[in-house]
């Protein structure tokens, strides 16, 4: 990932938009990223904890564009739909895991 690359990743068990703080090599295990939370339709603002170090395996999708800004990101419609799809998939996975856990306890 190059400096400024925008992607979707799991950060503290949440699907978030991230941006690479610096360039990373393909073999790097950890990525230094800025994190963003949804603000409106296709618009994302810097999260309350805007800096994170995540495992490279937590990246779910990398978008084919970069942005120089670090306070706000606006996604294209296609990128936003991909973000929504990955968020929904992760939510469903968590709900199913919770249901299985709850069923075992009773």
C-alpha cells in the first residue's frame, strides 16, 4: 500500500475506511493507517482515534485511488457500495456467531 491509499479494513472488530499513513511493502505484517467513520452518504470523517496500527491481514479491500487529505474522505458510489456490502457481511457474521454461542449456552 502506498502513502494515501484508501481501503476497507477491520479495526477493533469494526469495518472501517482506512488510509495508509506511509508506504508499506507487500511483506509488511503491520500497517500504519488513519481511520475514518461514516458521516453521511459516501462521506467519512476522521475517527475519534484517528491513528491505528493494524495487521495487513485485516485489510478487506483496497480501492484504486489515493487521497492527500487526512480529515475527510468521499468515496465513489462503487466504493461506497463495496464498503456497505463488506459491513453487512461482517455484521451478519457477528450475528451468526452470537446466535451459535447463545444456542450452546441453553
